[in-house]
């Protein structure tokens, strides 16, 4: 009898301990406070904190068909009394069973997951440890741009016949990434001129194709745009930048379609024929002596006035004053593939009068399989660069080739200017 009485007292004491028995909806409460115990609610609510982010996970209700789950946040424990003041922070579809929350202010927060049916009816049931928290989660700092930034890792580059394919992974989507290219390692870059911005892409992308110039070694880097604008990005070789350069290989044999002859087919003028010496018993038909002994003679006044009158009425051709010219399609840089590569070469090197580098890169670009029209555009710019480098004969041949297409009007002044120079 004493043993049974002792057990009864032990059970009674445990039952009286606060929180020992979960609060069941509708048990020992007034009628107006009772909750429908058959209403759906989630279970196994867990909270993980990585200040300032809070990760919530749970198990969906098996009794909810359709509908969704609402995530509420409050600075006080969420109950039926405090629920009206709770902040709805997200609506989550069934099957997701997780939510990452980032409060905008530092403080202590409580959470609850409430189910809603297809008719948007809310089931405000709050069961500790199942669909609500009873201990606060503390946020001690606010989220920074570095926290929001997408991190790039596992960057790899694979050269192909006419392009370089970049593959990589990112830590999150919904951000903008800047894709940069450089001929120097990113640890040696000292000026913004040493890098070229290729494009900005979404961080959910896992691939980028660059139609680079063949034969040139390039390094690539991908960074969150916001960090670039703030100047707080970091280059991590092997993660977001390439530790080693990559290039599109040149062809084994190079055959230029435009070549200059090594020597002219006519090295000297034809001799004057002496017809009188070839015909017997004829009079001299070609004068054997030069008038006035080859000395310059003054022009008669009447002749000088006539020549001056003719020159005064003749149209004057302005002297050729060449200037670097970039046409609108290349100036905008909005093309794709090889057209975009050409624009990058022109807007990076040609525009700053680095004509030597421009010549080398355009020669390499001509190694790609290009259409006839696009090849003429490349040769038009190659001719300009060769002109400013002092290679006028080679420039003439490039302009001559480019003039066969749509750039006839643009090439004529250059061709005429070169011929005028002799």
C-alpha cells in the first residue's frame, strides 16, 4: 500500500511541474479559448542561428491538403493573445520545410509556423516544440553586403576551337556577378586598365562562354557586382579566379589570304622604241636630243596666266588627315561571339592608340573561321592599326580587301590617302 501511495505522489509531483505536460488545445480552458485539436499544424520545428541569419526547419502536416504555411516572427512568445501583433515574414509552399530569416534589426525573436488551407483559412494553433519556439533567438548584428554577396568557387576554364568556356559554382542565386578577363594574374593587377569587364550575369548561372582572341593567354575572375562597386571583393585563386592562364590555340599553319609580292613584276619602265633605227632609209621619227639640253625654261606669261586660271577654278582635294575610326557596331560592344571580341580589342587597345597590340590581336582574330563580311570589318581596323604603325603598304592591302564589301565608303579615303603619299 505504501509503495502504491509513493508512486501516486511521484506521478502527481511530475504532473504539477511547469511545462512537464504539453499544453493541448482545448484542455481545461474556457469554451471561447478552445482550439480545434484536429486542425493541421507542423511538427519538429528546429532553429539554427548563424548570426544574423536564422534557419527554421520543420515537418509538414500530413493532414493539410493544398494550402501553405506561414512563418510568423515576434519579439514576444507567440500565443493566441500575442498572435495578432506577430509579423508575417514569409509564406512557404508544402514540401519546402525550411526558411531562412534575416531580421532587419538586432533583438530577441520568437517564431511560429501556422498552416492555411486552399481557402486561405488560418489555423492559429501554437504547440511548443512542434510549431512554435518558447525560447528567444538573439540577433546581435545586422546583415552586411558581404553576407548577401554570392561567393564563386570551383572556377574552371576549358578552351575550345573558337571560345573559352568557364564553369563554376556559386553560394546563392539572385545576385549579379561580374565576369572579368585579364592578361595578367589577378595578384599582379595594378590598374583597372589591366582587366576587361566581359559581362554581368545572374549568380544562378553555372556557365559562361568567352569568344577570346586565339593565341593570347588569359586569366578570368568572377566577383559579386556589389562587392566590386564597394571595392571589397577578394581574388581567391582556384575559387573565383583562375590560378593559371588559358588560351585558344592557334592553327598549326597560318595562311594569310592577303599577301604582298616580294618583288614587282615590272622592275623598270619599258625602253623608248627607236622606230627610225628599225626602218631602213627612213627619216628620223623620234628626236634623239632633249630640247634645251634638259634645262628648265621659263613659262611664257600668257601660258602662266592660263594655268593659274585653270587651277583657280579646279576643285581642291583636302589633304588626307587620318584619325582612328571605330564604327557604331563595334563602339557599342553589344555583339556576340567574335563580334564582341573585336569590340573588346578596339575599345581596350585601339581606342588608346596601342596599335602594336591591336595588330597582334587582330591577326590572331583572323585565325578564327569568320564570315567574309566580318573578316572585311576586321581587316578594315587592321589596316588602320598598320597605318598608324607606319606600315603603309600592308595597310593598303588590308583596305583594298575590306573595300570589296559594305565598307567601300569607309575605306576609300584611306586608299586615296595612301596613293597620294606615293
